C-alpha cells in the first residue's frame, strides 16, 4: 500500500513538473523534444493530458535502469570470461562492439507485450486476434540458431543481430545514448584499473580488478 502511494506521489511530481514545462514550451517554443510534446496533436486535436504525461515519463524514465544494468552486466561478463577482459583492455577500439555485446548478453529489458489486431500465422501456429503475446528479448538474445556461443560475451562479436532494443516502429529511441553511456563508462574504467592477476597478493581482497594509481601501482 505504501509502495502504491509512493508510485502515485512520484507520478504527481512528474505531472507538476511537466505541466510547468508544457506551459513554458507553449509560450516559448524552441527546437526541443518538450516543445514537440507540449504542442503535439492527435487527429488535429491537442494531445490528451494523460497521453502527454506518458510521453514525458517514458523519455524521462526509460532506459536509465537498462543502461545501468548493461554496464553492470558487462562487467560481470568480463569477470566471468577474463579472455574478453584482456582483449578489451588491449584494444579499446573494440568498445563499440563490446557495448553492443554487453547489451545482448545482459538483455536488461526482459519482455514487452504485443496484441495482434488480426490472426497471425507464426511457424505453423495461428495466434488469434486479441491474444497477449510476450516478446521474450532475453531468450531471443541467446538464440543458439542465431548466435555462435550465445552464453559467452564476445567483445568483438560482429555482426550482432540482437533484438535487445526491440524491432519495428517502437524500436528504442535511446539506443545510441545508451551505447554512448556504456562505452564512456568502460573507456574510463579499464585504463584506471589493473587486472587482479597483476596485483600483489596484499591487495587481492576478493575483487577481480582494483583501482590503481596513475603510475600503475595499486592504491
Ligand atoms: C541498454 C539500454 C536500453 C535498452 C535495452 C532499451 C530497450 C528498449 C526496448 C526493448 C524498447 C522497445 C519496446 C517495444 O518494442 O515496445 C525500447 C523503447 C524505447 N526506449 Fe529504450 N532501451 C534502453 C535505453 C534507453 C534510453 C537511454 C532511452 C532514453 C533516454 C530509451 C528510450 C526509449 C523510448 C522512448 C522507447 C519507446 C519508443 C517507441 O515506443 O516508439 N531507451 N527500449
């Protein structure tokens, strides 16, 4: 109950903030996404308040947890498969393919739902109109018919036809921002840490990588 109230309070806060933003962008339009939302029309009529709020909320709230989970998941992958860690440390030029692979391997968005408006044939099965269909992204991203060694995060995997960001008209709006964040994190982290194997035993305290000074010796 307290949790539900917390969610309602958070949405009310969102609403108040975005109402102020809407008023401002109607009075002072500029070239930004808030102006598009504030003045958006559906069928020639201003967008309904709850629709506008939903659009604001999705842009403000979408993706930060998925991006953080991909960063953490990628690190887990590098620690579980140290050959990948060594390869990436040795060539930061692989950060682009590595970021893509961390997202595939982690698959932080587990599922979305779809509802067909008409019957759909899929591999010999008819899905009736109105049925609920779960898009299981995590399963698609480890499909052994598509990916060689699907359970291994390969920092140089290419091509990488994963579906973690969805597919079709609702394809993730934030994909390039998420990839930029992931790459930026590892571009900072990897040169400022050393591998556990290179550490004196005195600093081996459970982690696989420890911070090191610019000179390279553990802090
Ligand atoms: C690793 C990070 C991310 C993952 C795995 C991810 C995943 C997804 C997926 C699977 C969808 C499609 C949903 C569907 O098909 O119905 C989606 C849509 C969307 N994502 Fe992301 N996302 C990430 C980061 C972000 C970021 C950083 C932002 C924005 C700051 C963002 C904004 C959106 C928006 C606005 C949509 C809805 C697009 C539409 O319906 O037209 N995402 N995302």
